[in-house]
């Protein structure tokens, strides 16, 4: 399943080397976590979610042939902390 999703996603994005896929499995359910570059998230989701829904439909079709349930989740990378400089207020003279 991982290779199937990887093949589809890598052919859709501009940065295929940034595609990361993780499988978390149970006895009858498989969760596939997908992480891509921030600039490629829109390409994976598509307009009104049509692209990601199509990928999920294909994935569910393949999974049902194998007798398992599958869920595809897009994982957003945590935002890097913005460094904020603290500038003291100028001293006022009275």
C-alpha cells in the first residue's frame, strides 16, 4: 500500500524527494500518514479536495481487495518557531 501511495503522490508533486509516508497498522485497519513539502500540499489536496478524495478512493479499492480497511491522512509539518526580537521602548525624559 505504501508503495502505491508513494508512486501516485511523487508523480503529482514538484518536490518528490520531500514525500514521506508512514504506515501505522492494526489487525484490520491500516493508517497511512502522508507528509509533503508545504508548497505541494495544495497539489495533493486539489480543488475542493477532489485529488485527495480520488487517491483515497483508489486506496480503498485496493485495500478492499486485500480485506483490510485503510485511512489516508495528510500530516502537516510543525511550523518553525518565529524568532521575535524584543526591542525596549525608548526612555522618555520628563
